[in-house]
C-alpha cells in the first residue's frame, strides 16, 4: 500500500494550495501530492515561482513566495496538485540593481534553477527553443533500477582511460550504429570498447550545454560550440544526447549507458566544467547564476566586471562558501544518482583561486572534495592549469586524493619521440612515473595520468602528419589553437600516398603507444587514435560538428594493424603488474625500475642521447620472475642497445617491435640479441622484450 504523506496545505496563493516546503532540499522535488520548490539567494529581496505549460514561453502563473516562507536566504514552497508531466518552472528574483557592486537583479527575468535536474529549451541538437532566457526546469521522477551489481573497483594505476565525445564517437555513418551521436549509440559500441581492452571512458562534457553559444556561419558551414565546455545547467544531462525524449524521466538513457559500461568492467568518468558557465561576460546572457546571485557565483573586479581566468568570459567564484556547497552537491548528485566513477576537472587550477583571483595555498574547495565521504571512492583528476597562467602540474594540492593530467609527460615524450635533443633524461623520468615531480612517498602511483593526446590538440596520427596547425575552417584566420612545435610531419605536410612517409608515420604512432602502455601511472588516449583517426591538421576542433571531429570508422579497416598492435599492448600491460606498480623483487635482485642508455646499467645522458632503455623487474602473481625491458630509439638511424646480462639458461623474448608489421609474416624471433647482448633498433623504433618464462 502506498504511504500517504502527512503534509496538508496551509495557504492559498493565486488559486494554488500551498504550504512552507523543505528548506534543506534544493531544486524541485516531486512528492506524493505536491512539488517542493527550494531556492536561495543572499542578495535578493523577493522571489516568485513562474509556472509554464509544457513547451510554452509565457507563464500561466507567477506565484510570489511569501516572506514568511523564507528562512535565512532560503525560500521554500510546497505546491499541491500540480501535473508534473505538463509543467515547467523557473524563478523571478527582485533585488538591487547596482552593476558596479555586482548586483543585477531584474524582477521580470526568468531565472533557471541551478539545481534543476532537467532543462527545456534545447532538446534537439543545433536548434534553439526560444530566446536566451527560454530555459525552464522540469520536474523529474526517478524510476531507474540499478540492481545490485557492484561497480568495478579499478586501482588508479591500472586505468586505461579512453577520452571520447559522445556525439562525435558515433555520429558518422561509418559507425554503423542505430542511434548515432547519442548515449544509446555509445552503448552500441560497448563490445568494441571491451575488445579494445580499455577499462574507463572519460566523457567530454555531458551536462546540459548550449552548442549554439557563439554559433556562426563560415564558408557556408555552421560552426557550433561542439565540445560542450559551456555549461548551462550542472545537474541536468544534455538532452540532445538522448535518442528519444525522456520527459520527466530525464537521464534514464545515460544511466542505462553507465550501468551497462560498469557491467562490462568499464568505469565512467565525467569531464566537468566548474571554472566558467555559458553566461559569459557583460555581453553574455543572464539566465541563471547572474539573475540568482551574480556577485556570489562569479569572481568580480572591484568595479563589478568579470575576471576571466577561464578564457571564456567569466570565472566561477569556486571558493565562496555557497559556491563550494553547490559544487559538492552537484558531484554528490552524479555519484549517487548516476553512479559516476570519477571526474576530470577542466582548468582545475581555477578551483584553487581565492575570491579575488589569487592562488590559495590550501584551497578549501579542493580539500573538501578530497575528504568528502560520498566522493571518497571516486577518482578526482585535475587539469592542473588555467587560462590565467597558473600552471600546477606536479604541485596541485592533492591531500593524497587528487591526480593530474600530466602535461609534462605529454610535452617531454612528444619532443623525445620525434627526435629532439636533450630530452632523454626527462623522457625516462616520465616513463617511470615522474617521481621528479610527484614525490612517491606522498603520491605513490596515484598522481599521474599519462597521455600524449587528448581532445585539445592534434590526434596522434596528425601529430606525425602536420608541422603546423590547420584551423582555417574555424574562421579565425588560423590564429586559434596551440602554436607549439611538438609535432612532425615526417617530411610531407598532411595526407600522402608516399609509402615511406606512411610507413614512418605508422611506426611513430606505434612508438607512442608502446611507450604510453609501458609507463607508470594511469594512461589515457583519445578516441580513434588506435586506428589513426584524423582531424586533417585541426588542433582546436571545438566548433567542428563534422567529419573533422567525428570518428571516421572506415580508418579502422585501413589501419587495422595499428588497432591490433594497440589492443595487444593494452592486454600486455594488464598481464604485467610490474609495469603498473612495484612487486616483490625478482631473483636477480634488480631494482623495480632502472634506466639504461645504449649500454646496460649506464644511465648517463647527454643532449645527444636518443636511445633509452627502461627495465621493470619484479615477480608475477605466481611469484615467478617478471622482467620487461622497453627500448626506444628516437634517432633517425639504426642504433644498438645492450640488454642487461641474465642468468645462464634464461632468454630474452621480443614481444613488440614497432619496426615490424604486427601480426604479419615476419617473426619477432628474427630480432634477437647478438653476442654481447646487443640489439639493433631500427631508425625511430621501439621494442619491448621480456625475460622468457
């Protein structure tokens, strides 16, 4: 029998039966016979609730919330007998209008509830539902059954993270899924992900965002804010990523995707953007935080203008106590209601800035997230820099909980692998876990997310196909995007039919994956790199809703050898625990990690050193010796490297060699150590050898 609640109306306003609500429950919550609405503002003087019929832009009722329904800065009202399937809502707040002090209240402005679990106004990709203030909240009911299966518990250093864009992953017809560009389409690709061997996906922003923010037409093509780093509502999943309308059951398709990924041993991380919002600067729209409490939610200069440490017009005032609580509430919501396994924080250094913009030595928000009991089991990964010049790779406040995108790994390995001088020692440090920047006594193997590519920059194939960015299609005269010189075109700019150039590019791609999968720390790569996906030299494809950003799955067949090579590397990494962490010592007494140049046990490097050997030694789960030797020649000619001497009767076995066609007729056994344990590495190649068991 359904239990009836004991709450009854106490007042009538505008023909609605009402009573004071639950002040500690933010947002709109459906009860048995009523809906509870709660909102707070430190500087507003009055608050009304606007109710809309479904898909209409004018309210059918505006209900002033009585002053007696306010406790502190919180208004809460319970309204009875609403048909939650037919209404939408927002707030209207009155208060001072003094822009120089950050107060911009307008009693006629519709303000989106920042705690809304679903948002109307932009449910179809690329189509605006109305004006900038058309966003309304919807009232959700939770009917999703998670069952009783345990979420996968994967140690940080075991992670193989696959960063992807939900729309771009399956939007092209070559993906051959039924529901292209949606959560359901991604679910259709789970067998592919499982076969590849990755155990975590990092989804680029999936909170409700405005892809039409800053949209424009250039050269006859519509450009959108495709990546989604411009959040509209932090508690609502992006409605245009669903394959079917989910009115009042918002998020079920996403929940089903997460549940199915978890059932297949794949964790789900969300790329979250708390550093700025889509409201922009003074010229931007005001539909949520600006109308609710502009001076609280944004960092403002003394004269009321917006600080811009994000590069996107505004900066969220993350360490204001009210905003801290909002961010904690949001992350808890996604962990409890969506069972999310981790978060990657965009421009996370902003989360450590004070209200005046200055960096803090002990940021309360970061500390609170590190010690929060609900978040204790999830991964917290920081992009440890921001657009204001604050770079904290290796120094991001961690409390033993925060990991970092290791930007130094990316930069140092890119330079070394393309043959730059003076990078051998740095490359060795990065492969061995970057102990020079992450103190192993305090951070262990839980600090570094090693990566060579991500959404921001060249794809891995383009990294070895272009010397220069080619962002002309973005419409900014190629002035946008990174100007660094860590790419190399192998002698020809862009696509080519030259077999020697193509062979070299394939080898360099394999080198990159070989080194990445033999590095200490979590590893991450960008979706499509495993089959040489290209963005045609665009290294800032944020606005490209086209094949420029979409995965071209036809390349999976063309570069099938690369895909198989990567798949085997991932399997190999999982099989050898010594690549991921220290184990008991091997019988030879070798250290768990050691550095070698062209000669065994010689770790002396000069600016001309382009050959390195990294050896991992220990025991496997059965207690047997397990030794892996990674050899890399970044020089443009063949080089020899000496392997460590092993006990009589033991042999080295070649597992990978980027100079060989993986899975081809050439036998790795032909590549064997010569007398004196010398191995010849082909120009610009990498090899992995194991102590034969």
